[in-house]
């Protein structure tokens, strides 16, 4: 069995700071991490490999230093890492990203064998769109299983997979055929601690580095800025609300401050008092 | 695995915007605003009505029609859904009815929506950013090779009639406005509760254009084995609560959430938290408020020890009254709160809870205080 896991290097969001004057992101010194949602996908892939045998290839598109992210994935136990990096990919939106990644997966299939399953995380913590997984599925004609909370059964001989999928108002149990693309829901497993053996192997392992040409991409107009139908016109911070906040004076007795706050709340929302009283009566 | 915040955002934005050309000839026939109406088990998801309200405004600005697209099985629920869309502002509805569409599956729903778009050519297509809507939107946009902007917090029409879709970016620390300039339709998703629910006005069913699903069951590979409904489905929840009390890192520790819950209980409110609180493991994800958590529109929102990052702001701005309690007088939450207190929430919340008990429930005082 061959599984490809798509991961992304993202800035550690807890450390992002916005420049107070220019409203741009201050990226200097912000550490990068594997997109946390991707870890659930990676762990699920490793579990399936441990149960059924085969190989896990991790794939990312990003700047040259995204190699660090791939090496981290190798320490968890991935068998192979491929970095897709090229200046032609700069400025890719989700459509261009799914084109590049699906091209690379097709190349991976040629070189290392066709994947039975492609995994992605539910979404990233920086873009938050959840669109690239479905985009890859559509381009590679993989059956699409998003928001998967559990893999109930994998039948490699029969070429079928059964999963539980989070849907609106409940859980769908689905069965489909391989090859499939799965986006894994968060909280569905716990990432393993890599073994010492894997750590040593990861340190020495060669990360496969592909340019657009290496990945077999001929049509560069589908890549990067040129291949992106969406255009970011403006990045900005919202201004303060026109009406300034009414600041409640802090008095030495918290009790008096609290009473002032209640006066402010009920003078602005007079009906709330009756609503809350009714809710309390119903308790 | 998603849209990359570009390292060189300002420069890149400039060069992209300057790439705008005349809209290609074959896209000029694309007209009207569409809303995909999400129906599952006979129920319309409220986000679809919220989007009809927003779509109505866009259609009026453009001077075009607002159409609803309903996809589902031939039954009472689907027909009711079609009728309801007119009460929420649709001028016409497109309907794809087939027993194969009884439950949501990516393959037939993608085919149905893609076919209707290719046949009737809308300029704007809006979907709810639910698990269903996100699953469907990504597939449809990739099939059509057009732009899709996820989780928009504001939609508008520019002077040149293109859709200006604003959403948080860089992990919710800034906002950006995104255009799909040279492709049609311009697609966008919006999370539930981000847009206001429009008023329902009784209207007769208008023009309904039916479209046939060009598939048979054998064409569909994925089979549904069963559906397990959530046990708490239909119960009042955070997104629809009238009063919400939430805590942030300013509470200092997981144990202090007792103070938030205590106040919520006295107010008959739901409680929630900010994103860092979930990242710290103090509260589960279901309680997260903000762009990647729940969007709320309560009558009263009390934020205790929350600094008010943009990703939080976009999730609470629909509240009628925002009260912020924070020790830092420069915290961004005071930029959008209506009423503010610069004080330590951990010390203040017990006094506030007590004040509500004294004011509101002379009869229940002892019980509530316990």
C-alpha cells in the first residue's frame, strides 16, 4: 500500500504579530510548525501503514526551508519526503495550489507507485479555507471523503474503504472505493512520539526536492499568481468601531462597579432584564 | 493545505490587481446572483436564509435577479425548501430533484450544481461554509476552474460590478479583500451566523426552473451505510444563544472557567472561550468563538480576559451589546466593545454574578448563589 500525506509548513500562529503602523505581518523570527491539523492525517496514515504494510510519502509545497517540516514528518515515521519548491509557485491561491500538488502526486505515482490513499488535514491554521483537499481529489479523480473522524475498515484486496464522516447534525458512515482522498478531522487520534531509530533515519534521510519541471508541470500559466483566479487586492486591519466604548469607572468596591455595569447593560438593552428573569424562573 | 498567506503580500497584491484584463467574452453572459440552499433530511440550514438576505443586497446593487438553487430528493422537504426561498427574497429557484440526492454525497451533488451553473451561468454563487458547503464548494470550484473565497465576513459589489469578498487572513490577524477578476462564477462561502437572518415575508412560490440530474446510482461510487444523528441536535447552542459569556487567557487558568460558567448559569446563557484557550486545552473546541470556531449573534456578549484578535472579533461583531473586561486598557477588544471595564476578570466576575443575582432574582437568590 502507498499513502501520500500532504502537509504544510505554517507560521506558529501563537507567535504572529502585526506591525502596529504598517499592518503587515512581522514574520521575522516567527517559528514555523507542521500545520497542526495535518498531524491527524499523518498519524492516521502511519497507523494504516503499520496495520497493512506499505509506505507513507509526505509531500509539501513551499519555500526551500519547508524541508525542515518534511524532516520532522520523517521523525514521526514517514518513509519518504518530497518537497515541491519553485519560484513559479509563489502567490498560489487554492486552485493553483491544488494544481501543483496534484501534478506532484501524479509524478510521485509514476516514480514510487500509485497511492491508494491521499491524506490532507481538515484545513490549515493560516489560510483556514479547507479547499485544497477537495481540489486535489477533483483533479486526480479520487473519491472524496472530507471531515473523516474514523476509518472503520480498509479492504486492500477488495479496493474499498469505510469511514465515519462528520456531517451537519450527525455522522455519516460511508463506503467508497480506492483510490480515495481523505481529509482528517482534528482530535481523532494522538500523534505518536517518533522513535529514536526514526529520528536518526530522518537526520540522514534525503528529502526529494522537485521543481515544477521535475514534477512534470509543463503549463506554468496554471501555477502561482498567473494560475490563481483569485486576486488579493487589499490587506488591512479593521478600524475601531465609530462609537467609542463606554468605559465603566472602577470603584474600590467591586460591588459598586458591578452595579454600574448592570445599569449600563440594561439602559442599552432594556428588554434583557425581563428576558433573563424569565430564563431564571424557568431554571 | 490551503491558501498560502503570501510572504510578499503587499507587493504581490499590487502586481495581481494590475493583471486585471477585460472579462473574457465567454464569461460576459454570466449574470445574476445565486445562493446554494442546503437541505438535509428535509431541513434548510439557517445559513442558506442568511445568505439569501445577503444575496438580495448584492442582486439589488447589481440590478439582477437573486436565485436559489435547491438540490434534493423528490419529497415534501425539498418542495418546502423551494417555497421558503421565495419568502426569504429569491426571485426564482433552480431545482434538481432526484432520489439519488436523498442524502448529501459529493459526487451527485457536485454534478448537479456544476451542471446547473454551466447551463444557466450565474455571476456570483454563494454557499454556507458548513461541512456540506465546504465539501461541495471546493469540488465545484475546481471542476469549473474558478475562484473560491472561503469564510467571508463581508460581501460587497465594487464600482466595476465585481464581487469584493472580505475574509480574515494570516491566521485571523488581518482582513483581506479578494476578487475573482477574470473567471465566472465568482464563488464565496460564508459561515453560519456571520450574516444577519433576514425577515421572513410570506410570498407565493415564484418561477421554478427544474434541471434533471444526469446520473444513475451505478455512476456513484460512494455509498451511505448509515447516518447517526447527534444526540444534542436541535438543542439551543452557542451560535444561537441570546446571551453568551466567554473567557480568554486573561482568566489565568482552566480552573477559573468556573467563574464564567457560574455567570452564564445565572443569566441562562451559554458559555464559550477564545481560540488560545482551546489551544491550551482549557476548553474543548466546541466552545471556541471566532473565525475558526462558532460565530455568535447574541443580544449580550460578555468577554472576560479576551484581548480581541481579529479572528475573535469577526466571530462576535454581530452581537447587539458587547461588554469587555480586560486588564489591558490597550487591548483591541475595546476597539469594538460597546461597554468596557479595565479590571481583572478573575476578581470581578464573582461581583458581577452577585450583582445579577441581587438585581434579578430576589426570590431565587439563595438557590442561584449556591
